[in-house]
């Protein structure tokens, strides 16, 4: 059983959803980013998505675009992102880590090399937003062969005819993007999310995590009552951007994570 399978099974037995947190590797710098990464599990994160900085993050809103620029200006590379996972694994062998980003840096790095180093570093899954299922042979198939989950994005515009193709090689969990648009833009109503989850469950037995637009413990709790996972990214990234120092950024991100975790944990405890 993979770390992702084990974590979602464990939380299902507890009767609650997972808090899935996203941060950008290297933002606001390697040391501070690693401190945030290492602190997230204790602050309540159940699964961590680690963004791989790329110069053209076309699916992301302003907050994550700026985070990517800060990371790149601080010298973050794909090799350093993999090293960050290795550094994290020195102290934590149980929290699943999913690398999220775009195919171009992986292609330049070399797919075979990337898959090998990701597995060795302790990466559990990949979310590659610009690589559709028609190109599974490029990365999804080699990832699966290496025991790394390949997590698909589904959206309100992914219809019933398209879903089977999108989900065919999905593993780990399904990431439901609850609104059409870039990261950090708006949020869906609970009725819309509930209807979407019901539709997805007709197509897959995988855990379903919902993201985009979740910023508060109250919003996280509302989604946790419906889904298997609650994804929060831009709200955490904003804490980095607003902090007067790297040290304060670490404290503020982890404080928000703890608040969100409390909301998620209380949602199923009632």
C-alpha cells in the first residue's frame, strides 16, 4: 500500500477528511521553505503538495505565480526541489508528498532521471497540470511503473464522456478543481461541490479531494463534510507574500495550517 493509499484509508477509518496543503518549493527561500515543509505535518497537514517552480505557470493565479518567481529568484531548481523532499524524509517517513507542476522542467531534466530521483527521494505522487491522458506514455506510465501515483485534475467542465479517459490511469486520489479558472480564483458553493462529488463517485472509487478557493477553517470544514480531502494552496502562499521576514512566513503559514486542520477535524467529529 502506498503512502497515499495508507493515509486516506487511515483517515477514512477515523471518519474525517484529509487536509491537503500546497506550498511552492523554495518560496521565500530554500531554508524557510524547508522549515515550512517540515512543520506542516505537526501543524495538521495530512498530505503535502509541493509545487515545482516553472517560469510559465499558466494554470495558476497571481499568488502562486509570484511565489514561483520568488522561488526562482532565490535559486530554486528541480534538483533542489527533489533535495528538499530528501531533507524532509530524514525526519518523516509517513506523510505523503505529491510534486505538482508542469511538464517542461521534467522534460528538460529527463523523464527517466526524474522518475528515478523522485522515487529515491521519497516522492509519492505527481500532479502535472498540462499533461493530458493522451500523453500518458510521456510520464504517467513510467511513474506508475516506478510506484509513483499519478493524480488527475477534474473540473466542472470534465463531462461524463471525458471522465473515464481522465480517470483511467489515475491513482492516489482525484483532485477536483471546483471552479473554472486559475488557482486562487473564486470558490464554488457547497451544493455545486456536492453534486460534482456525487458524479465523480459514479466513475471512481478513489478518494476525492476538492480545491480552489478554500481559504478559511469554515470553508475547509464545509468541504470536509462532503469530500475525502480539502486542498488549500493560495491562502498559505499569501501568508508567505505578506510576511515581513522569512521567519515570520514560516510561523504564519504553519499557524494557518493549524487553523485549517482544526476546521477539517471538527467537521466529521460532530
